């Protein structure tokens, strides 16, 4: 599924790496849950599920031994593509809305009563069916922007976050928590420049945490404060890259005010060529405090936080010309470049161009402001330009 592409970072937001000791690797998860995709913490144990094509079951994991100690079957459910979990005081919610190709018309969330879950290893779920209010195209174009892998509870609503393969952003959609058929209403959107794979909203602090990764499985964490039902992404935001190596992070859940678990799925990949075992991690939100995180506004305004190579990229475009001229002076290896529009959508890219040329053909771009980003391993350099 994943291509061997360079890592994409937020425009105008250089990201610091969390020290390895801040995110602890607790150990390898058992093969029973090697495709772990969602995660919650309930009654002192982790609960997870596998993703597409697996059994319609929930698995309890002991946080000390990391062994599966209980399995609960959902008798009236099918695991088409389970991707995330959420909970409130009364229910567990399971999102069956993985939609990589954008062709599904059977998106749903299963709602399991905690009372039933506590008393039986075989339960029946209520079904919350939905469709997106603004999806008009259901054709198979390979990858789509209508995939989703993140779910959280916000007041009396469930919020689904899309995983946009083309735009590299995410949109938030709200649906009721009661069984029925609904049209999911768009609440907000954000050009996150990554693939969002899970979310958890801590009800004690009202802080939302998203996780995801790049196409090269470079994992990231985004923390958002002051989340409301009318505004998901306008509060104070920080983004950090997780220094845990290439990892297909798939689950996140709060434990208390400050402590969280992360889980990753097994990745038996050929492209890129690597095999990653399913792992469990823990972290504390204090890693987001102080100088370790860069808020969005500060990253935009503060030249001190920008990479040194930024000053080594000069752009020039002659009026009426279809060629963007640039001068790039760096001792770093160039892995590629991308051009983004003002909404954060990638509109042009080149992978591993080697020795940089001096011009880029921008004849296909409409009149607007764009941003050219060069990638140098774990660094990047961005400059704006105008097409007219």
C-alpha cells in the first residue's frame, strides 16, 4: 500500500524530534493482534481490534505482560475495515470506515454497551450508518481522500477524521452517537501534510491528540487544545515527530490526564523493504510543553526556529514565464521537492532528483501563490512564489 517516498512535513512548521526516552517502547504485541488498528483504555486494560478482513472481535491486553487476556465477539458485525475506537461513559464505538479507494457506501460505526461488554464475551452492537455530505465521486482512482482511520467522542457527537491520500490533509465530520442512518456533517479541515491514523480526545483535559505517519512511515503526533463542536483545528496546536524509527502507528488512547498509549501495526513490506513488528508505546504529554514543541504560529513567525538551509534557497520567476528559476546551495543530499498550493495540497513533486537543476516548469499551475519545498533527509526548506 505504501510507496517509498520521502517524508512530508507541515509547511511553515519545522518539527523537533521527541527524545527516545520520552516515548517508551513497552514491547511487542502478540500475533493475535498483529494488525491492531484501534485502541482504548478501559477497566485497567487496553482494548484493541484488528483491521480489514479479520474477525469482528475486541481483544483485551494486559498492560504488564502485553498478552491478550480476553476476547469479545460482536455477533452482528462484520470487519470490513475497522480502523479506530472511542468510548464514553456508556458505550464503546468501533469505526468501520476504512475506505482507501473511496468507493464504499456502507460506512458505519458499531456501538457496544459497556454493560453488555462487562458481562459477556459475545455481544450485539447498535449500528450507526453514515455517508459524507460532500462526497460525490465514488469511482475507484487508486487512492482517495475519503479514507478514514480516526474517531473520537466530542460531547453528543462522534467525530470522524479522514485520511486524505491525495491532499495529505484531514477533514472532520460529525455524526450522532445513536444508532440510525445519517449524513455526516463537515465540521472543519486542516492541511496536516501526513496520513492521520488515529485520534483520542481526553475528556479530563479537553485535549485532542492525533497520530499518523508519512509515506515512509515516519510517525508524528499532533496535540490540539480548546477543541469545540464548532471548531476542531483552530485551537493551540503543536506537532512533533516521534523518534521511534519507521513505524506504522495505528492506535492512541489516554490513560489519565497526562499519560497515553500508542500502538503500531505489523508491517511486512516490500515497498519500502522492511518488516516491522506490532509494538506498544507509552508517552506523557509533558513532552509537548516548553521548548520541545513548536506551536503553529511561532513556527510561521520565528526565523530562529527555521532550518539553516532555508537561507540557501533563492527563487525567481520572470513575469509571464512558465519557468521557476532557483538557486540551491547546500552540502546536504537532495531527496526531492514538492510544490504546494495555499491550502496545503501537493500539486507537483519530483522524487530524488539528484543534482538540482536550475529551473522547474510551472506552466500547468493556475495564477496563485505557491510554496516550493526541497527535502534533505530530515530537513526541508520552503519558499513562496507567485504564478501569474
